[in-house]
C-alpha cells in the first residue's frame, strides 16, 4: 500500500505558493491533491477486495473441510447398505421399468436356484409361471401408477421346481433412471399347509354331511322303534286290562276255596309285574293319574262307554263317572264341552 500524504503538508504548500507563486502553481497544487485522493481511493478499494477474497477463501476452506467427513460418511453408508443388501434374509432385486433385473442379493439366488451373476440381466418374465407377458406388463404399469404393491406369485426355479413367493414392490423415480425395489420371501410351505387344510376341511364337511344323514336315518329308525314299542306296550296293557283283568275281578268276587284264592292272588300279582313297565311308560303321558285312572283313560280313548267300562272292570257306573271326573280335573280339561276321548287322542298324537 502506498504511504498517505499528510493533509498538513499540502496546506503549508498551498500557503507558500499563494504567497510566492502565481496562479499556475495553485492549479498544479490542486491537481496534486486530486491525484492523492485518487490514490487513496484506489488503495481503499484494493483493501476491500483483499478482505472479501480472504473471507471467500476462508468459507471455501470450511466447506471443503466439512465435505470431507460427509463424503466419508456416504462411503461408509454405501458400504453398510451393500452389506445389508447381501445379508438380508428376504430376496431383494432391483428391476428397471422394462422388467430387467439390475441387481440381486444372495437370498434371491438361494430361492430361485440361480447364481447372482445369472440372475442379473434376466427378466422377471423368465421366472413367472402364471401371468402372461401382457399381464406382467399391465402389473408393472400398475405399480408405476400407484407407487407400490403387495401380491403373491409362482416362480420357476432353475431346477424346474415351482415356488410360491410373496412380493412387496416399490417404485422409485430417480434423477438418472427409475427403478423397482422388489422384496420377496418363500411361502411355499405355508401354501402347501393351506391347501392341505382346505382339503381336510372339505373332507370334514363331506364326512359331517354323511354323519348327519346317518343320524337322520337313525333318528327315523329310533322314532319308528319307539312308536312300535309304545304301540306294543299299549296293546299288551289294554289286552291284559280288557281281556284278563275283568275275569280276575269276577273270580275274586266268586266263592273260591282258600287255595284257589291263593292261586288267583299269585296270578294277579304276576300280571301286575308284567304290565308295570307299560304302566310306567304310560304314566309319563298321564302325569298324576292313578293306575285305575290310566286304565279308564285308555278305555275312553278306545271309545268304550261308561256302562261298558263298568262291566269290564266290575265297577259301578258311578265309580267310573267318578274316575272320569278326576281324569278331566288332573288333565286340566275345564271346558265341559271338550270331549275327553278327543283330548286323549290328541295327547297320543304328541
């Protein structure tokens, strides 16, 4: 930087010239002052440019120093991502928009049976066994439009085996090129288990239907058997009551010797033992009725009149009427217009 000329020096010079020199010298002095100011101004601008350059150099140095660790971190991140790409348990492929595989990891190699070098450069059409090329292209376009998709595919391995794969695909638009990232894992064992389960469920439905048909047939047979049994029991009971019991009662009312009465007593007891299971079955229908009332109820159902029942059972008409009233009361027949025979027949239907 040039030394600055003192203002006092110029002032003394001007005073001297004013006194000793003419106007030409004054003009020369003015020009010298202008030149000095120009020099001073140029020096200031030079200093300003130097300061600005220094600041710029310092900023660039800081940016370079900051960039070095960032680049180092990026290199380390790329190494980590590359390691993760290769050690991932799921298959992972990078695929271009035409379906060509650009990159593959070891898991995809193991699942598909090809080496990584063989997979790279192949097309996804080389593995697909279900979708046609046109369908694959439509699927690619769908993922490009939506950005992602999840689905299941069947791929053929190098050895010809078909494997079921579950896919998760994402579409990325880059500055240089667009691509798909495709993660997939083998679900063949799960699909086989599902098929076996569906087959088992189908077999179970068939067997269940067959058992239902057999049970229906058994229910029909059991119902028919129960009806036949009930009919037989009722016939036996009625036959005993109608064809045997009246004569037993008449014998009891006749003059018999002691030994005859003993035989008659044994006969009556044995008959009661024979028909007691039938009476028990019928009592379940006519809850609360006595054995005598059950007998009369069956005779009513058969259409016997009060007089006929009195003769058969060796009882008076009034006794039969008394039992009939008891039967109506116990069965809850309050309306006198309701026929006891019709009511008993309707009970038998149920």
